């Protein structure tokens, strides 16, 4: 596709583009160098010469950068400016797919924490007693003791350890596994989520969220995940608006080509 020319040949000063966009002249140059704007012509003196095509591209680029980030926006518009719409559309699809995957992970994690909240560790008399024993006596549980309390095989606890889900301590002299309060709580969470058929990736993410929370309370973690979900919704809407701006720019380019 030839570069747009009808109505686009009138020179526009870089300082004017910058002022209209609310950015610096250097930022306009950065946009052009990154491919967010079409390549500018050069005057006899070597100065960049912008026109209406750059104004239109900059309007779209500003929206795309806010919604997709600099790198993805640059990949999309650089492909447009070399007339490679297939690549541009693929970049858009990939970015939307990444949002979908993130949303799915958050929703699965929220469902996981609903399970945890409705089945608290302390509600099980046997586990509550065991945790009290660990706290009072400072004596961690052996693998067989914890497995019996959880109703799982010791081999399951060893597998969860190999998978990085629980981290028992080891006795210095014997190397035997010992489970303190933290490890026992993690094992309880893993058992609940495995029974709920959650994938290992979600279980690992749930544990990471619990460990990163200041007090480790599932309710707090659930609130944080809901906050991220709301942010994700806002990002999705921003990308829809950016897609509309991209389509408008593509339509303008198509209408500006002679013939």
C-alpha cells in the first residue's frame, strides 16, 4: 500500500504535533524511531518533515501505548506502517489472549480461596489439636502424623514437597521431615484444592498469594485478587478503546491513498 498522500502532504511541524499530543518534541522523535509513526521525510537540511499522516498515527499511538504498553503498541503500529496487517492483527490477538489467560487464572484462584475460606484448618478438631501441640511444645509433626491427620498417604506429602508446594524442615541428625505450623497449613490447603480438582499451577499460585499476604488470611488474599480482577476489567476496556482508535487510523490510511 502506498503511503497516504491525499490531504497528508502538508507539512506539520514537530513542535505542533508535540503540543497537540501533550508530549515533548523528543518524544515525537522517539515515537517515529520506534515505528509508532510512519517514517518522516527529511528536508534538504536533514530535518524531519511531518504531515497529517503523522498526526493521525500519533493520535492512535497515544491510545495504544496507554492500553497495550510501549513495546506491544510499537509492534502493532510498526507492522501497520510496513503494510503487514497480518502481523499487526496477530499482535492484538496475542495481547487479548494474554489478558484472557490472566483473567482465567484470577478467577480460578478466587474459586480456590472460596474453598479455603469455607474449610478453615482450625475447623478440623484433629488439625486444631495438632497445631496447638506444635505451638505449645515446639514439636513439629512427623510425615506419618501429618498424613494421618490430613487423610492422605505420606507419599502424597513427599510428592507435594517435590513439586515445591510444601516445605518441611529437616532434622539435622537424621534428615527426617518435620512439619511446623506453616508447613501443616500449606499441606491442608494443598489437600483441599487437590480434592477440588484445581490444577497444580493454581495451587502453587494460591500458596504464593498466601505467603505474600501480610497476615496470610484467605479473606485478605481474596480481596486482593478481586482488586486485580477489577484492574484487569479496566485494562480490557482500555484495549477495546485502543482497538477502535487503531481501526479509525487504518480507515484513515485506506481513505487517504490516491485512487
